[in-house]
């Protein structure tokens, strides 16, 4: 398995989760009561009455493993990755451009020298190594970074070293020119938008969300202060390659984030004549998920969609989660598949346990995509909403809120398959 930040995060979260007590879905703490041993043969033969020392129970009870610890670790890794893009991405990219600029400036100084020596090779290598150290520690955990950026003694340094050792002025000029062009390109907006993108995110975050390796998913991540999405596309243009994520805003102000299809530049909602199956779709607005419906289906215009049920996750929301995140799971294609998932993480398993609202109705469990979920129901939008909830360590996940009861749904697990929420 490659040594990636995803693996490190998951392993760390798993180790932390399994060490905690008071798990969701598990029994209480357990103790082992020692059993007194009988007299030895020697003691029986001599008739010596020997008291057997009784061990005292450990002062620290044995920790019960956290239910769904692997899912808890995966969910924590996803939330942490989202938080990095929300909080740290801007400063990281600023530092990246500064570090690249330092290499570029070093090359300019070397280029202006009338004679190049081993000292110039050393200066080039030191500058590129400083950049590589930054890239390895700060960017590589999140992106599939080009080798010339993450390796200090890269191809340009080695080519320049050979040219200097041979005293080949023409080769030196050629290598320096190529290297400067490369470093100029990697700090450009175009390169950053393609290879180090924040919206959408292509690399580690997508792999965490879709560990199955399926390349047809689009996942939107919506928080109070930051929205992004993850999909596997990394081409120069996302307008005509079939992975064209874009956001539609409806007249009501609600948005759908995961719709994807080929579209023209300047594509707008008014261009659509197709409608989702059953003339309804999930959308986001006013801080929560809603179901939009088109009662006038004969008009076949997306502009006609209006909120039918709003605040679908509201009764499940806690007052003080460490992080709250709404995700929309979709697949690439002309349809409007958008499966909503609401994730809350807490500082500890106990905090997550305490945050769960016991007033929510529950009715057994069911298996969705290989994972065991609670069936929950509650009042929202002046009707009864049926959803699924999964509690794993310090994370609580809710999915698929709808006014349609569970038993009347055809395939509720379809859009969970292939994602981190699938246990199969």
C-alpha cells in the first residue's frame, strides 16, 4: 500500500477510535474477575492451609472497541481533508508560488553569469530541494504532485550538473532555459487550476470519498463557509469531456451541485428541457437539504422546480459539532442524481453519543451497500421524514431523507455503492 496522507490519517484515526470507551453500538465497559486457584498437590499433602492471593481488578477498565472503527477513521480523514482545503489551501499555494519563485530567481542569477561552476550547481540543487521539502510536507498529502517538484535532485538539476562538469556552455544554456520555463509554468494560474485545484479536488480527497476506484462519481462537499467538489477529471478543459461539474441555482435560491454533462461555455439553467425522474430532486439552500418538485411537469423546464420539503436534516443536527458537512453523491451523466449525506464529527465518542437526539424515532436497522444503518424518522417540513443514520466512533452520518417510507424505496443504496459509506 502506498504511503499517503490518506493512509496515515485513516490509521491514526482508527488507532484513536479503537482506544476510546463508550462506543456506539457496543456493550458497556468490561472487567475480568480473577478466579482463586485451589491448593497445590504439595499443599494438600502436607495439610498446609495457604491463602491464595486474589488479584485486584484493574483500576482502568478494558476499553471496548468502537463500533465501525474503520468507517469512523475514513470519515474523519475525509472531514480533515475538506478542512485543509477550507482553511489551509490559500496559504499553502501562496507559499508554493514563493518557493517556486525562489528557484526561478536562482536560475536567473545563474543564467546571467558568464561562467558557471559547481557552486552554481549547488545553489540550484539547494533551491530545488527547499521547494521539494515544502511540496512533500504540505502539498503531496493532498495532490498527485509532479516528480520534478517533489524531488530536489530532479532532472533539471542533474542535466545542469552534467553540462557544468563537461564545460558545455550550449548545453548549460539549454538546460537553464528549459528549467526556467518549467518553473514559470508551474506557478501559473493554469497549472494550479489543473494540477493543484481546490474546486474541484481531483486527488486524495476523491480517493477517500470513492475508495472503490470508480471513476464516474462526483461528490459535492458543502459547509457553512466553503463549498467544493471532488471528481477524477484532470484534463485541460472540463466543458466537453463528460465530467463537467457545474452548479445550477433555481429561482428559489436552492442549488444542485453534482449535476454533470457536456455543456457549452455560458451554459445556463434555461438551456435544460430534461427533468429528473419523478420530477423531483435534492438541492441545497438555507443551510440544509430540500426536495424540489415540478408540479407542472408538462412544461419540462427546470425553472419550474420549487421546494416541496425543506430542512430535511434539521432535526438531526446537533448544537456544537466539531465539524458539520453536507455531501451530495452523484454520478457522471445527464441525470440529476444527487444523494444527500449529512456528517457531523465530534471531539470524542462520548461527545458524539451525547449529541444524538433520543427523541428521534427509530425502527430497527437495515443494510445499505453492505453497511448497517439505523432507520430513523422524525417531523420536518410539516410531514414525517424517513432517513438512515449510521454512528461510527466520533462521527454521526445521516443519509437519504425523504417523505417516502423506507419499504417503498426501490434501491436506496444505489448511490452509496463505491463510496466510503459502502462496506462491501
